């Protein structure tokens, strides 16, 4: 096993998860846009008020799911983290930047430190996202000020 197997594993995981989140986000967004676009058309047809109402419910549910599951935010964050790790790996392999002039052992230690810093930051961002979903900051009408 190579000295940077964890790095390769994390790059693959983040790449896969980013793609999954992107697909989920786009699918749900297409459903939401499609349902919202059909509401005016359906309301213009006599006797289809129930269908228009159902489409409105679909839009609200899908947008709620997008907010709660944070697919867009996860997609972007995973992609950003993945690309940061790839960048670090390429610098290491080329012995460029912070790795220039270092022995193999020094460079590998330096790589481990920077990879773990990037992964720790990813974990912190994940936790912050969960906190924001569970306890959103007060809006202008909920600030408690008079």
C-alpha cells in the first residue's frame, strides 16, 4: 500500500459523493421547476384545480427536501474538498510548492499534515452545515429586536 493510500481513498470518496449529490440536486430541481411551470397551465383548465394544488404541494415538498438535505451545498463542498486534495497530491508527486527540495520522508510527512488539515476542515464544514439546518440563524423577522 502506498504512503498516500488514504489520500487516494478520500479523493475517490469525495469525487463519488460529489457526483451523487449533484445528481440528486439536479433531479429534484428539475421536478420542482417542471411542477411549478405546469401550475399556470393546469389552473387555466376548468376542473383541474386539484391537480394545480397537487403540483404546488410537490414544489413545496421538493424545495423542502432540497433545503433539509442540502444536496447543492454538499455537492459544491465535496467537489471543492476533492479538488483541494488532488491539488495537494499533484504538488507532492511533482515535488513542487511546499514539497520542493524535501526528502521522500519529509515530503510524505508534509503531505500527511496537509491532507489531515483539509479533511479536518471538511469535517468542520459538515458539522456547521448540520447545525445550520437544525438551528437556522434567525431571519429579519425572527431576530427578536423590536
